[in-house]
C-alpha cells in the first residue's frame, strides 16, 4: 500500500481517456489498494486511477459517514440516470476549488469487482454524485469541463490568481 502523488490541473494527463481493464490480476489489486490509501491520505471521498497517472478505468470511493467503507469499481459505466440536482463539488486534482455543478440525481452504475465479477450499484445523494464525478475522470473529464463559458473563465481567473 503506497500513497501516490495526485496529478493536478492543468496536467494534460487528466484529459486522457482511461483504458478498459482486461486483466483482473494482482497488479490491479495493488493499484486499488494504493488508490484507497491515496484517497484517504488526501483526504477525499473518491479517486480515479488517472489521478495518480494510471490511465485505467478504475475508481475508488468511500461515501460512508464514518469513512471506513472503501469501495472500488472497475470499468464503471452509467447505465441509467434520472433527475437533476445542483450541489457543490470539489476535486482532489483541483485543490482548494469548489463550485456548484448540475448532475443526475440518481444513477445506476455497472462495472466489475476485483475478481472480474459484474456488479451494479444503484445510487442517490452523495454516492450518486461521487460516482458520476469519478466516471467523468475515466473519460478525461474534470468538473470544469461541465462549466459554461463564463464559469470556466471565472475558474481560469481563480487559478491564475492562486498561482501568482
Ligand atoms: Ni476529481
């Protein structure tokens, strides 16, 4: 279990589309255990493999109140989405930034566990938001890619100010 460095915006790595995992092997289990350690250390409630520079479709998350139920999902996909809800969101790859984002209210997500067994997760609330956010990462998408032009300009100003 190793805490890895989190890739931050504006690294082009974050825009990469992650590859489908084919081998449910020891290497995958090690990747997931590193990702969970990295997520907790940050601290955060979700992390995608691309955020530690690995372009594989793997996400980890823990939306439990106690923060002691780490979960992972391989090759996650949204197969059903319903409703709309606005809520504030942040991203470990854009530290210090939070903004309101519109997302689906409820989602049905499919994927695989570490053994390669198909799983489905039906989610609402924080878990739904977290899954949608992490699945975006596997497609090379960040929260700012969901912004309107004006909001994105405001973000760029915020980012430039932060880095001067
Ligand atoms: Ni993120």
